[in-house]
């Protein structure tokens, strides 16, 4: 999802500013930019996924889907 849509989509979908948000991308740079932006609009429980999306799934970590 593009950064220009991210803030609007999160505000419309994740109402609690204290909800845990786990952000990820392929290389990590976009995640850092997105985390900064989301924090600026008031969200406080932001995490960056360590490793890849494939590693997350292989570990059987929980997945919650939001459709934007």
C-alpha cells in the first residue's frame, strides 16, 4: 500500500490509537518511513517485523487481515 493511502486507511480501520500495529516491507526502509508517519498521527504501539513475511508465516505467528 502506498504511503499516501496508509494514514487514511489506518485511521479508518484501526480506531484504537493504542492497538498493536506490526508493519513490514521487503527491505525495511519503507517500514521505517511508515512507522514514523503512523506515530505522527497518534498511534503508539508500532512494531517492525523482524525477518520476512515468509518467515513470519513459517513460524506460525498470528495473522489478522484488514481490507483497505
